[in-house]
């Protein structure tokens, strides 16, 4: 040891022992001790976790026996030089591979010679740190900085695409092809989900490290077809990048991509990235990158980097398009009526695939409801074009409005039926339309799920029932009575209710997608089961797999999929009490609320919550007769206060005057709540209010 105070540093002292324990047991830096013959005699705990070295049986052996590919080059030269000269070597970079098909690992090695008290050479000690991720992050940052300065130097689409290809190869990929929508070349805009006709994409940029690449690269300006239910079509629909870590020649979707698929196989591609190019809500094109010379596959970090670069080049391409754009008002109107994205919800994790291949009026929706519940909706409007899109927009808007009323699913469909019937009478019939087809057939299935009770309530208006994938591996159709299509026949619908285990998957789709598989429900279920299971995979991957398997090769109709994996709120998120209809229950409700919020660590919201609960319970005592049920739900960013009584009279918000003695209960609730409302129950009604947990909520 070096200089010490009061002899604490003398050999064998407690301080020496503490230092040695720290180095060999607690240090995060890998430490190897080699004797004068470079045999490993000791290593610390951290050294076991350095991926480059297999140390299980390395004691007593030379580094060439356990360091593998990393011993050659810098590592060997550094150790021998330090052993010979005694001059320490600091932060020497050592590179190598665990196997030929795995990414390179970079180590930082520092080496010191070990000497006895007389200066005799005893060996060397090496400190090793894995800096692979640091180096990769630095390389990614350098690529981003370089790309920012070199991409988009002009407002020419072909030049910009080629600049992107030049930056990506060989820094990230072995081959890159950029394809831009033909409409973008004309200055037009395309929204996600636009129907892609054959030849709709044109190659605008390409590059490869292979000298013989010309035989499998498309020509600049070449029109390339696009098939449905492939990673290329899907990424243009939902604007999500795809990674195919290990491309198999027998992958099912390759058969639907005869041009791209054949060229990738000819190039020897084994890993592929498919990147959507989109900017300002508009689709520009698609880029695909693949590896054939680099042995290891793309990883998630490289996917994120490539997606960020794709976003940058898409913005540059869109800037070029803006100089010559012409908007199609009809297309913008039609696609603006479709949901662009859905947000997360406490009740369920959701994923969707939306491929408007036929430009029809199929839709889906996810609507938050009171009490942490969620409504899942899918529907069809027969026909295509603006008329179908307009009908779809009207029905979607009506469902959203009716959902706010918290009606049962059968009541929602009955009111919707009346609306569609009225629209059928108001809308003039087109000259070439059949006499009974003034308004195209519209079907819908409306489902409400509660994470508190884990119960589903669902009704159908001529639409296929949801498919259930249960945690035990069972896949089945939900038993749901099917009523008439909206606007046709008598408005008679029934609600089916059933309980679902947490983690169950609900699958809802448009009618045409299932009929394209088969008219036989059992055959449909068999095809769906193969894609849904195993059900513990990421939900979007399951959704994509269902789409790939169910969409026919030459699809003519829209493909709409909505998947939801159910969640459940436990006892730590729900508190409920049943109180007698007595004035003393108001104080008891406040006390119960304070205890529940204290248990949740939300004491700062106790004043607001007790104010709301006491006002709602006071109203229930005044206007109801039977017991009063109080429930608190911790729903993400809000506390939901619910009070249920046996009175069916709906409350009304009043603005009391200064001299009035009452009438301020709901007004106070409205003032301190994020939102409030009422919903009918089997016995009476429930008044609810949401209290935001943050000022921004």
C-alpha cells in the first residue's frame, strides 16, 4: 500500500483487509490477478459478470485458454508489455466476439505489474470494464449528428432519400432501400391506412455494401407492388416500425411479397428492419434495411435508432412534398373520421390493427367510462367511399355521445338503431343504389368491461361476437344474443354478462375479416386460436399475427382488429362500504374515506374527497330510502367517488342563491371534481365524481 496514517497501512492491518474485501467482493470493476507465467490465480466477484470471459474453470490457466477472441491483439500485447516494463497501461480498448454471429463486445482494460517488497516480479493485475453499451451509444449519437447535417440538403425527394441510404450503409445496415408513395411524388398527401394499389411505391434511394448488389436492388424510380398483411403494409397502416430479427425463407408473408421477398432471399438477408416514413400525420413511404454481410441480427436499440433517422428523413421528404402538394379533400375527410390512435386505459391493455384495404366504413373505438370501466366498440358500414365513411363518422359520434350516458349495451344499441333509422329516412337514395339500400347495412358490437368486478356486458347488432382467449389456453366465442343490424327490423337487443379472469384477451373484428377466413365459426375459431396463443406475448405482436393469418392474400375489404387484455383492480385500489340510510352515515362515510386515502398514501386529497363523499351521501339520505353504497376507486390519475342509492331520480345541477339554505351539494361536487355524472343501476342510480390527483389532471 502507499502512504498511511498511524500505521494503519502496514501489511496485515485491518485497513488492508477491508480494501481487499472491497476489491474482491464489492467492486463493480472486474479484477484478474495473473502470476508471472500469466496463469489466472484470482479474480473478484465482478469479473464473473464480464461477458467476454468464461471463468468457471479458468483458475490456473493462461488467458489464451479462457479469454478466447479477446486475448489476441491489444489484450495480449498490453499484458506482456506491462509484465516486461512495469509501466501501467490504462483504459486500453479490447474488442472481440463471443461467437461469429454475435455483436462485437468492447472492453476497457487497465493493467498493472505486481511486485514483492524486493521488487521481484510476481505477476500482473488487470481491471476490466465492459464499455460496449457506451461505445454503441456514442456511435449512435455520432450517426444522428452526421445524419442531421447531411440529410435534407435539398428539396429533391430522390436526393434526400439517397442521402438517407448513404448514412445508413454501412453504419447500421448492409443494404437499404427507400420507397416513396407515388402520390407524394405528385405533391399529394396520404394518411395512415390509405389503400395501396399495385405500383403505389417507387424506389427513390438505395445502397448496399455488396459489390454484386445490383442484381437484387430495385432501380431508381421502379414501381413496386404492395401486398396486404405483410410487415410493409402493416407499418404503413399503424406507423409502427417492425423488426424481424431472424428472417426465415419459409416465413409466410414472404410469399405475398414476390419482389421484395425474392430480392431479400437472393441477397442472403437474415435480419430486417421495416421503417414507416411519416411526417405531420401523413404517410411518405417505407424504408427497409437488412443484413447479409454482418453476422449478427438487428436489436431493439438499433431499431430505435433507425426509426429516429427514418422520422428525420420523412420530415425532409415531406418538406419537399409541400412545394408541390395538392390535397384531396375527399380523402382527408374520409380518413379523418377514422381513429388515428387509442390511448391506454386502467381497465385493459389495448392493441389494434387497422387496414382500410377497401376504403369502407369499418371502425373501432375505445371509450373511457365512469368507475374505471371501458367500452370497446367495433362496427361495419357496408359500401365504400365517402358515403360509407360519412355514415361511419355519424355512428361513431353517436356512440361516443351515448356512452357518456352510461347506459347498458342493449340500450345504447336501441337508441343507435333509432338514430340510424331516422338517417335512413333523411338521406336521399343514390340513382344506382337498390331500393332498400338508402343507408348501407350498419352492424356494431358494444362491450363494457369493469376492472373492479371483472365483468363484461356486451350486446350485438348483427355483428360477430368477441373472441375470448382465457389464461388457461381456452379460446372461444363469447355467447352473445345477436340483434338486427342498425336501422333494420325491430330494435330488440339483449345484453350478455360474464366474468373474465385477469389477463384474458378479448378480440373484436369487422365482419368481412372473419368471413374471408370461412363462413364456418368453428373454422374461424381454429384459425384465430393459432394466432392468439400463446397469449402471454406482447399484445401488439399477437394483433399483428392475427392480421397476417386472417387477411387473405388479395384482400378487397377492410381489416379491423381490436384486442384488449383485461386488468383487475385489487383491494389496494378499491374500497367500498354499505351504510344505513341515516344522517349519521354522512360522518361515517367521511371517516371511512379518510382511512382509505391514508392507506393509499393520499392524505393530501382527503379534504376534497370527503367533501364530495359527504355531499353525495347527504343527497342519498335526503332523497332515497334504502341502504347507501359508497365506493372509492384509485384509477390511475384520479380518485373516483361513487355513491349508489335506490332512488331512480336523476340529480340536477343547481346554482343556489346566497339566501338559499340548500341546493349546493352537486354544485360543490362540480367545482372540485374533474368530471362527474350519474348512471342507472339495477337498483336506483350511482352518482360518481372524479378527483384529479394532480393539478394538470
